C-alpha cells in the first residue's frame, strides 16, 4: 500500500491511497465471500451458491463497490493506527479509480486533533494558586440571614383570600401582549414583589382581586432579549387568577428544631454558615480552574478544528432555545423575528465563544496526555455506580449506556487533570 499525506488548513489532512492489483484482488475475493453468504438462489442452500454464479447474480459493479468499501475501511484504519492519528468525526472518502485487475486509488480527507505545544503550565498554575491562597473565604451575617429567609419562605403556609392583592402575597396570573409570544396567553405564579419580572409590571398587580383584569403599559429594559422591544413601552393585558396570603413561620429555636437535627437557632445558623463557606470554597475552586485553562491557552497557539467549533456552536444554540422558552416564555422563531436574523446568523455569533471553549478543552486534554493521566476500569465503574444511585430504574432504562460511559469517563478524566494541576504549588 502506497500513501501520500497532504496537510490542509484547520487541522485537516488529505491522504491518498494506492493498493496494487494483488492487494485489491484480495479484497475482491473477500467481498465475493461476504456476498456469497447473503445470496439466495433456487437449488442451493444459502451460503453454498458457486462463486461464479454469485458474481453473475450481484453484478460487477456491486462486487467492486463492496470490495472498495472493505479496502478503504481496512487501509484507512491501519493508517490511522500506524500513525497515531486522532480523527474527529467520519472521514470523507473519494474513490478515484476502481476496476478489477487494476490498482485501487482513493483519497480520504479527515479532521484530526491538532498538535499542541504547551507552555510551562506548571509555572503558570503555581502562580495562580499562590495568588488565590491569599483570598480568604468569608460569610457575612447578611448572607446567613438571606439563607434563613429562603428557608422561612420554603415553609410558608398559604390561604386563599378574597381581598385585593398586596405585596408579599402569592399570586397566580394570566397575561398576554401582542408583541410577545404572538399574543398567546402566558400563565405565571410568584410572590408579588419578589417575582423578578420587569420593573413596573408587578406594581400594576397590587390592588387586583381574583377574577379582575387590568391593561397597562410597561417599559422593556434596554437589554431585553427581544431587541425590537428594548426600551419600548409594551401593552399588557393581565387577569388575576388567584390571591393567596403567605404566612411565614417565626425564625426562632422552634423553627430550627422543626427543620430537623438542630437544637436551636444558633446551631442552624452555624450549619448555614458552614454550607455557605463550602459553597464559596467550591466556587473559588471552579473559578481558579477556569483561570488555569485561560492562562495556559493564552500562551498556546494552534489551529482549532472547524468540526469541533461547529458542534459547540450548535450546543450553544440549543441552550439559547431552551432559555428563551423557559425564562422568557417566547419561541425561537419569535426571537429570530424580533432580532431580524436567521438561525445561521445567530449561530455565527457563537463562534468566538465556541472557539474559546474548544481551545480550553483541547488544552486540558493535552495536559492530561503530558501528565500520563489515565482512568482505570475500577475508577470508572465506581463513578458510574455513584451516579446511577441517583436515578430511578425507569430513568436508567432510558440511558444510552455507551454515551453515558463516555460522558462519565470525560468527567473523571477532567477531574484528575485538574487535581494534578492543583498539585503544582510554588
């Protein structure tokens, strides 16, 4: 087998293959044997039809294409293995010459993981760790009281009232606006004054009784996702469906005891403080890890494969669609109409963020290779079992096991690489 490699931009390669007549003849014979197993003819058991009759039955073109497929697959996989390549996605194959009694010529275009020359990442990381060690994690009384307030609200009692809605009541509404969601009706439930809706919207609900309706204007924020509405007054029609009085329990020793496991309010506050410290410590760790990658990536130059950027851009697009539906209650089509852009134009805006994420991912992967990070079968199984314990039997039955294993392997691998980086102290 003869090959010729041509490196192309954006981490692509074109490999030309030439199999001589004898090599290709071997694949033709193998293809004939394979086809023989599936050909059915009267008077012969399946798999026992004479080869000459099989060849006549399937035709020369089918035989050559089967042989070509087998030759391409075997030759390509051998080349990738022999040259330690890491292809991304499926190869593009073009057969340029195929005929019995002749050499087989074909070329394969692939995208591969780029060659990455890392800077002195140990020095970079150790400096970041040294600087972050000076940042002491603290928790204020305000933060503890905010957490207590959240717990208090989570144990509130609600009772239906016939009076006008007041701030701190729990309300259920239906509303619509011709400029939003094509004028479709939207339902929402929240604590009046704490709903986090646009400024002025909730103020207009104060004083409404269940069953009453109201029409009013609200100015959209300048940074609204619907750019054609940003900074403009929008007309809303709202119906108050229900008003419930929210009674909050008093925050005292009894409240702490009812939560379970606490002797008094002091013990509860102490527990909250420990939880907040753990949460902030974890946040600092994640922030530090992001800085690791960004600082190493800043000093690392390589071509980023388009396939990976396209895949990440597509994932970011899906996140946008989900957020528009869940947070802003509008469809993706309505969003496109409001910003006057196509889906492809929106996707292009994600390219820079996608490139950044992919670069960080490849840098982390390369550090792992340099540090000989490996995942044992036992480590993977242990992590898989931990995760599965949080799933119901029904959920487990719907899991794509192969995909699940690969995802878990990546999670464990990345964690081990980060832990290795965190060991490089000054």
